[in-house]
């Protein structure tokens, strides 16, 4: 059973482009990456055409080409979460662009008094959340990092605090503030408009 130091050593060798390290590393962290991707897909609409396994593999490949030094397993998972989030946003943008340019007819209700149900988990939702997180990062960078680490990275308060170099209580305060800010921002009229 490898120690956390062994994993960190393999992560650094992986970041340096050591192919043998990446082959030894993937089996050690695959389950964590798969769980991370799975948690991201819980909020996606049913029947999503992008699969968690594909996101894991693409994220791993992108991280393999990165020159960012990796400090620990938690730091690696934070980086992986950021890459996976960006993959989902890019995918949503591509789907929205395809939908706009495909010339498809949008079905409408025959009853003029009925209102269409919102498409939960639509590409716009992912894009709106990304835009809101970008706004939050401009105002409160550490709070946005806490959201990424906790929500997308699946890290605990303690792991998030270690990566950010702050106390656990600071992470808890940032988390509470960020959730309230995002909830308010995403519920504003026009927030869900593409």
C-alpha cells in the first residue's frame, strides 16, 4: 500500500511528464477522480451525453501536460476539480452553440396559458454557475477557491484549509458566505438567461 508521500512523489513525477509515473499513479487515484467526477454529474440533467469516465480521462490527460508543481494529493484533486469543471463548462458552451446554430424547431405548447418547464441541468445552468463563480472570484477570491475545493474538488474543510493556508474556521465562514452569495446571484432575475 503506497504512502501519501509515495503518491505525492508520483504526482510530481507525473507533472514532470514521467510516463512510467503516470502509469503507476492512475490506478492509485482513479477511484478518487471517478468519485469526484460522479459528484459533479449529480447536478447534471439525466441522460447527459458526456460521461464521468470520459471527464476523468480527459482531466488526467490535461493534467499530464501541465507544468504546475503538485504539492499533495489534496492539491492534485483541487487541480483535477478545476479541470473537470472547465471541461463541463466547455461542453455546455459547445452544446448551447450547437443548439443555437442547428436550426432546430423549438416545440411550443398549444395552450397559450401554459408555461414550459425549465430544463433542469441545462447547459445554461452550468454556464451560469461558472459565470457566477467567476464574479465571486473577482470579489472574494478565497471564497471562490473554497467553493471549487469543496464543491468541485470534494475536499473537506481541513483539506481546503491546508491548501489555502488558512484556519478551518476561515474556510467555514467563506463557505457559508459563498453559498449565500451564489444563491442570491443565481436567483436574480435574468441570471439564467444565456
